[in-house]
């Protein structure tokens, strides 16, 4: 079996894309002063819906004290 064909199959591409999206969401969350780890885990289940939620949510203000 061709090893390259295993990585270019449709299911493998789906999981690579979904995993990349979770990392993008974690970075986006940290940019808005939110927990990157929590949003990464949430993105594993919600995917593009989590991205939409993160884009709509306002940035958390830094605490004064």
C-alpha cells in the first residue's frame, strides 16, 4: 500500500483540518484574554461553531488589581 495515499485520503484531511482549526481557535481565544486550553478543548467538539462564538465575543478586559 502506498503510504502517501494514506495521508491524502478524505478522512485524514478532515482530521488535519479540524485539528488546525482547534489550534487557530486557541490562539484567537488567547488574543481575547480567554483560556486557550479551554477553547482548544471546546473546539474539538464544536469546531467552526466555536470559531464563530469566539469572533462574536468581546475581548475580556484586564483586571485592575
